[in-house]
């Protein structure tokens, strides 16, 4: 897939003669079910509106976007190129948790500002969350959404280390950390420790951002823990505007091999976590759902980007099975379904549900 992207960027023809060379009967081969009556190609690319009832500044996001890669892990030129491409293509660029740099802002591409456990770019000298600095930066016109990272697919359950030798003056300024000193990110957040506190903190971030869409990212693990978050949404009467699901196969700048290879739920299985039926929580509580949520599937790969799945409310969060099944069609309607080929790291189709 990467070689195809390079070739097409050079203007090379996309068509190939003689058909596929892949073994279509090989276990794990993935394919799409075509329609007998294809729909006309829309004049403008389809987009998904992100923003629940508590969001005063919703954002219409493209279906394929640039996933999270931090400044510091990537060079300034790489950030400029990615954000410039986002601006040219009309899609969004996730900053990664390394802070909001001038290189993210220079090209004018839409941004999803990611906040991790280090609170880089909005932290106090003691490493705590700084609401004032966060509000100032989140107010920038290019920042369209704010994402709180709970865990990363390549290394769920552990923090990160940026060696002091890499912390030059520019990176120190962007991340609000001392120059030349190793930066250690905690495995967990300091500002909340329970599901209800998490939901309240997301609501606070939305308020501080001026009503922009706010959500969180995780690599799915325990279904019971996620159901506890769903229950907290109902108890608090608030919900995130989106949830980013990061598969265990996602990439990273650095992670222990044991975590990269064996910890976390792969993307497809993570999206199917909802067989536990969080909507049962709503029925048991005798309450209505608290608003629309967008589920975002992601692999940390510049080609894969962010792919969007819309569900009508937290009652059906993760309540989808395989995209081609009748259960999925019932649960996702009337939203759009996005079929994702993990091996090829590409968005393969977007179809109207029904």
C-alpha cells in the first residue's frame, strides 16, 4: 500500500492489468461485497458531524484523516508536510500527545489536539494539567477537536520516556518541560481516577475549549471497565463527542517488544467489544441515552489515519458486529459504515446503512 501511495503521488496511473496476484482463498484474505446498483459518486466527499448536545461548535470531519504522530518524534518538516496535506485534502490532522507546535499551525490544516498523561503544551511546572494554558491554545481556529488519550495500542498500560538528549530548546518550549532533561509520562492520568471523574473531566475540557468536540482514545481491554465508563456517562448525564479506538497493532516511536507484540486488543476485535451490549446499562438505569457519539477507528500509520464510525448514542457504543452482518446493519443504522482493511492500512469503502 505504501508503494501505491508513492506512485500515485507522482501521478502514475492507478490501474493495473491482468487482475489480482493475491491468493483470494488464503485465510485472512479480506474483500468487499459490491452492490448491483452502485450509487453515484458524490460531488463533495462525505463527512461525519462530530458533536453531541453539549457541543456548541461541532466539526464536520472527513472519513480519512492523519492519525497521531507527535512533534519531537517527527521532525518539523514532517509535521509541516502532514498538516499541509491535511489542508490541501480537506481532512484533519491529529497532533499526537507531544504538544501543539507552530508547525501544526503554520499550514492551516484542521487539527485534533491530543492530550496525554504528560499534558504536554498545557501543563504546570509540576506536570499537572493547566486549564488556563489549555483554554488559550484550544481556542485557536485550527484546533477543531480535543482528544484525551487514555492508552495507546502499541503500549497500553505504560507511559513514555523522551531522553534528555532529544529535549532541545524547541521541544522543551512546545511541551512545557525543562530543556535537556528526560521527560517521563505517567502510565495514568493525574486529574481523574474513576469513570465518573473521567466523564466530568471530558466535560470540563469541552467547556474550556469553548464548546469544541471533545473525546478520548483507548486501546480496548476489559469490557467491564468500558461498561463502567458507559454507566458513568448515564449517571453524569454527559458523554464524549467521540471515542478513538486504537488497535494493538498500532505503531509508536518506542515501546517494549512485549507490549507491542502481546498487550492490547487488535483493532477489529476492539470495535467488536460491544457484544457486551452497553445499551443494557441504559435499560437497567431506566434512562435515555445522553447524545450522539462518534467511534473513530485508528492505526498509528500516516496512510491509515482516522476512520469514522457514527453511532446514534452511548446505548449502542461498540454494539456492532462484523460490518457485513445483519446485526451490524441494525445497530449502525442510519449511520454510515466504514469498512477497514487492517492489512492494507486503507479505508476501502463507505456505504449508506440500511
